[in-house]
């Protein structure tokens, strides 16, 4: 075979290869690029309305959320979809894709609370797909909170409150409680005088605080004062209660009372009646914090009166050798005595009142 013929064959083969390479087919096309890579998908953030935060597998969310992430492909991403099971049905939510960013908005209140196993699928323009999974909890029910005790520790009476007071209660949620806060307000102007700290002794299902008068604003120090009491709990998704309960009001409905778990079952509808109490009866005992527009009859308040907690002063006879009935002291007389108080004594001041002539008195400075 001549060199000319070999050159011609080589030219024809090269030309055919060029045409084949440029041919429009799933594997090759005129001016196109071969799509050989599968697409990639990542879930990165969740936004519940107050700004995006990093999404963690097993997170608790509420309300309307926006899930967001990135998708990649060597040619082009066609679509991203999210799926989860709602009972026996599969819910499919299409995401919007802009460049490499995808977003999907979900109103979680339209679905049952609980864990949702999400499957996020990205499909490219050639029909290839990749999926990834994550679990989040839908949680749209607020915690339930109940005061079980508000008493003066000194005599365990309910009213008036004085000296140290102890406040106890319990909280429950369908998943878990994150923290609990107790509040005390002065009734005359609804000023907040005490907020409990967020610490381990408060942030559990049972809470207890003991306060001395200084911690609750010395209410009732000069004259009897009324104080509002309120409590609020937060769950892991950030839900917080609007109302709370008093155990004494519930036992008035039925002496057997209810646990905080019983109340939660009635409110969530998993029980219709417990100890002869249904949700309608229970709702009548709800109590609220001040500032929400409810009357005093729907708030919890106690009278604080520190007159039962005044210091005890014992003064020795200022003139040794003379009785108080003699009503006479010398210019060098000295007074002594003892001041006692359960909470300690901060300052002792003494004042004399002297009768200089019949019916005329002079008081010393404090």
C-alpha cells in the first residue's frame, strides 16, 4: 500500500473521530461537554425567622423554617428535593436553586410533632442523582409549668410572706425542658423585682428557689405589699409557655390533683380526662404573668409583710442601780443592749428622748 493511501486513511479516521466526538448524544455532542460526574449535595443551615444557624443532625425546630445548603455538578444541577414521612404519606418539598445555593421553606405546624427523617436529593441535567439524610424534630407545643409551693420558710404559711420564702414547682415538655425562670413583680406598679438564674437547680423538670427579703426587693419592708408570682419554661426548640398552673387550684377541682405530666397529656390531647378533670375545667385554673392584659383574678399574688420579721431589740437599764420607774439618769449614764435578727443586723442606731421640763421633750440625733 502506498504512502499516499495510508495518509488518506489516517485523515479519514481522524475526521470521523472528530465528527463522532462532536456528535449530539448522551455521551458526546456537538460543542458539548461530557457529563461524567455525579452531583453533590450538602445541608448547612436552618433559619427559624431570627437568622440562619448551623444545622445539627437531631436539631429541634418550630414554626416556619428555611433549610439551606449547596449543590454541585460538573455540568448543571437540575433540581433539589426534600422528602420525609408524615404517617403513611411521603411529603415532597421542592427547593429553589440559585447557582450553587438551594433553599426550602417548610411550615412545620402543618405536620405532626416528632422526628422527621429527611432525604435530600440533587439531580443533574443528565439525570444522575445523589442523596443525603438528616433528622430534625418538629416541636410546636409549649412546655407545661405548675407552682406547687409558695411559702414563708419560717412558718410554712402561705400568707403573708416574710423572711425567707421558698418557691417550688415542676415543668414538663413532650421532649425536654431547657430552662425554667421564676419571676416576682411588685403588684403596685408591676415592676420586676426578681428573676431566678439560669442554672442547674432551675433548669430541670423540678425547680426550687429560696429567697431572703433582699433578693425579692424587700417587699413588705415598710408596709404590707402585694407581689405577683410567675414562672416560664423553655423547651429545646425555644417554645415557651404563655400560662402556668397552681397545684392548689387544681386540687380544689379534685383532691387527687394532677401531676404536671397529667396536665401536659390533657393539653396535648393524649388524655381527655384525668381524675375527673378535663381540659375545659383545667383551662379555668390557668394563671398569667402581669402585663399580658389579664385581670388580677387570673394572676397569682401574695401579700408580703416583714413586720413578722422585725429585729428584736433588748435595752439594758441605762442607769445601773436605778429602776426604770425612777425615771432618772445621771449625766454619765450608759445604755447597752442586744439587737437580734434572723437575717443579720446591718446597722444599729440609737436615739434618746429626754423630758427637760414637764411636757417638754428633746430628742437626740440618731
